[in-house]
């Protein structure tokens, strides 16, 4: 018997695009706009607890400026600023 090869992990779904009207949006605002947080208080909590990644790095500043193309991930759900 030959050893079993591990099954490849399925690719994560593509990020969901969230359109913004201006050239930039603050992280807390994007979390609410995208539905990743239901309120400003929840957005603040997610960020403070280190549960938010921006472009692959943990972000602890709720006021971080995001621009088109930035990728935000919370609990495995990804959104891209569009």
C-alpha cells in the first residue's frame, strides 16, 4: 500500500467587494458598511481584540485609512475596498 497523500485544502472564496464613494474610508466605517460589524462598538471591539487583518497583517487602529484595493479579513470573511 502506498501512503495516502493529504487532500489539498479548498481555496478560500474570493473577497467580497465593498464600494466606497470617496478615495478612502476608515477601518471602523468599513467594518460597519460591509456588515462585518453590526455597530461602531462591535467594530471597536473586533479591532482592539486583534481580530481584524488589513492586507494580511493584524490592525489595531480603528481609524486606519483604507484605500481601494485594500483587503480586510475578520473571522475568515474577506472584503476588498472597491
